C-alpha cells in the first residue's frame, strides 16, 4: 500500500466520521474491511471538527492495519 492509498483511506474514514456513520468499509488490494467509527465532534469550529475526524481516522487506519491490508 502506498502512502497515497493510505491517505485516501484516512480521508474516506474521516468523511464517514463527520457524516455520523456508525461503520465504515475500506477497500484495499481487492479486500474490504468494515469497522465501527467513533462519534464525531459536534462542538467547535468546522476546522476543529475536521481535525478531530482526521486524527481519529488516522488512528483507525494505522492501528487496524487498513493502510496495509
């Protein structure tokens, strides 16, 4: 998995967090993995909410090895 693909996965997960999705599926190398998502931040500015979603998404992608499926 390239860095670009990992960043795409982080963006997809962050978008799902901000949409209040409960689960997200990410496809990589022909495999798909689903996992639960945290609640989005609802207070603060849109920039703060996005930063929270990006931080949580990066944690999910890196700790669950989605980036390197």
